[in-house]
């Protein structure tokens, strides 16, 4: 794969059962985070599109796994957001099963982009998913979104919040600070994803 930087991307399908996942490519990159953290907007920014992934101001809009083909080479997968539901018990049970099925022995999953809102301390739901993620051995990167909305004081709290809430070591594994309005940060994330996919193939 040349350095196309995701200029060719298209929606493939939505699924609720991992058995329905497309299998054309050997690599997938999963985007996951709480509802309204900016997953769909970030996917649109990465693929230089305004409407590839549907975005909504209403939390909890995405309820399926959405697959997007990038450069006819690998998939970006948009995961439903956690932490919001008008039918909590039913939806959490459904969400949990779908995600557990997706993570179980997924040979195509090469990277998990774990999104956290840079403006706030990680929530209990973030901690729950982080613990779940650590129980597997997939490669992941923590990606702090909406960083253009931070002042210097708020930026200085990012590492502190990650340490105190998630017991994460940001000095050892620096998180990516991104904004859909900052092309340099988007390019850095693109390069990381492309590097992981190249290495896997």
C-alpha cells in the first residue's frame, strides 16, 4: 500500500452479528469510545469526507458495527458508543454480547483506537471498557478527542486524569491528542494506523 492517506474510502455494511462481518481484507481498525466522543466525526476527518460516517448531536445514535473500506486494503470499524441508552438494561446486554463476540479470537483486528473526551476526566464506563480491553491482547492507542477546545490548564490535566482514573502510564505510552480541526493531529493518527496495517500485512 502506498501513502494514499485514506483518500479512497467507502461504506461497506452495518452488522449486529460478527458472523456477518465482511472478510475481504486481512486487517481492521476499531474505533471505540463513549457515546458522543466523536468517533464518526474522526472517521470522516481521517477519510477526508464530510458524510462517510453518519454523525449526530444525539448520543447513542450508532447501534451497529459500521464497516468502511479504506484504499481497498483494510477496514475502519465504527463501534456503537457505550454509556448512553434509553433502554439501559436491554441495550447494555446487547452491546456487551456484540462487543465480546467481536473481540473473541478476531484475527483481523490489528488496532483498537480507544477514544476519550479530552475535556473531561474518564468516566466509570471508560474505566470498564479499558479494563475489558486490557483483558485482551490487541494493540491499542488512547486517542484524546476535541483537543482544540482545551486551554493550557485543561491540557495539563490530561495525563493526570489518565493516571488517576485509568491507572494508565501516559509517559510510557503517550496518548494521541487530536482534533478534527487540526490537520497535523489527523495526519499523525493516519500514519500510525497505516504503519500498523502495513506491519500486519
